C-alpha cells in the first residue's frame, strides 16, 4: 500500500508539468497578453478628457481582433 502511494506522489510533478505544457502555448499567451493590453489601455483612456486616446484604443482593439493579425 505504501509503495503505491509513494509512486503516486512521485508522479505528481510530471502531471503538473504535462498540464502546464498543454496550457502554456504561444497562442494562449498571445491571447492573454492581448486581453491585458486592451484592458490596460481602456483604463488609461478613462483617465483623460480627450477622445484621441479613446479612438486609438478602439483602433488597436479592432486590429488585434482581425483574423490573421
């Protein structure tokens, strides 16, 4: 019984590495960074009173969401 538990505990790091390698792909990281960038730009645009930065944020968001971008 103890050997089975020890074997299961020994496998846990390999399982986590396998899961992380499937999650952390270039496409996934790009999507996360795009969302962080857009969210940050929107919050920064709210701090000003002009509309130039608001239009810029809309243009950037539109460009990032285009297929093939």
